[in-house]
C-alpha cells in the first residue's frame, strides 16, 4: 500500500513467510554445505573433495554432513533427538511489517529516507533454551521471536555521481528469523544488537562503491548457540567457554562490541 501527501510518500508492506520442514536446513548434505568432510556418528568423519564454509556447528550440532546449512553461523535454538538428528527448537511462521518513507527536500538528489521494520515469528517457543550444560528451558525469559529495525538515510543512488549516507539500528532476537538465511555481514545472524553507519557513491551507472561501519554484539549470552560463546567455532565441551575461541569468559556476561569497517564495489550488468 502506498500513501502520498505533498513531499512525503510512504510504502507499507506486510509479508507472512511460513516454513514447512525447516529441519532440512540442519540435515544438509556435504554438497549442499560445501563440506570437506562427511561421515556418521559411528564411523567418524572422512575427507571429501570440495571447498567452502562447511558445516555450521555450534554446541551439540553435527560436526560433519549431514549438518546445519548456515555459512554465517547457526544461532537459532536447536536440539538433538534420541537418534542423533538435529531439529530446530522453534517452528518458523514469520510475519514481517515494513514501512518505507521518503520525503523530498527540494534537492532532487537528496531525499530523506526512513525505513522501519518489525518481524515476529508466530511459531516460536514461549521460552528459550539456556547455554548451560543440558540446555534447560529458561522460564524466566519470554519468547525470543521479535526483530525491530530502523534505517535513516539522506540521498539516493540512481544516477552517476549520486551518493547517500545513513545509519541503521537493529535488535534481532534468537528465533525471530532463520539464521541460515539472515544477513551475513552483521555480528551474527540472530541474537544481536547491531548498529550500521554507511555511505554509498554511484561511481558509474552500473558501479556502486560503499563503505560500512558495523558496530554490534550478541544480545543475550545466556542463550544456547549464542555467537559470543561459540564464535562460530562449534566445539563441544562440558562448558562452551574456550580461551581464544569465545569473546566472553562466563555465560551471561555482556559481549564486547565488535567494530568492523567494510568496503564494497558492486558491479551490475
């Protein structure tokens, strides 16, 4: 739906995305995850040809295919059944609201843009799992099923020598979206607080240069599969804190902010 009044235009969109059998993402083949090892829990692993990120293995997730497909890490809550197969703790029926506003300033190349987003996973569990041994349910916390985000920018990138700059903020709970397909450049796919400052320059009609400052951290380090404890390493020990692998020393500690600068040159054809 589009609304228009004077210099202001607002576009409102609603999306409902329901996933049938999402557990398939946790049971992908060696080919699907570009793994370099495969095997079974009884035979162990053995090398296979290939390159790539391989299995995404946090906590008790399988260390070789079939395993979790998530090159940027698996931060959703998961569990292992009696036969050793991995399953998502929550289902995924995602409702997504986006309101995109643009205000013309009188300078054609410098509109003001404001985007607001709210997501809710309607099929998430009522309480999350703990990162402590055995992953007990944290009954003192509610469902980790929401995402809030906002993006404010000035400018556009339509024609040669256009440029824009802006700031975006996001608070994304653990099971608000599937980690396998979430944004790969932020601190972690889910369970994060993320700030982003960016600038874009349209060098040519088909070339865009961008610079981005990412400043983020894990939202809740009490939760199972959180990036601060496993840091995409995937080891399995009685306590997941590993010197040199984790970014915190104890479960529940606030993770230090991760600051990164990213440069991209995007060519379209």
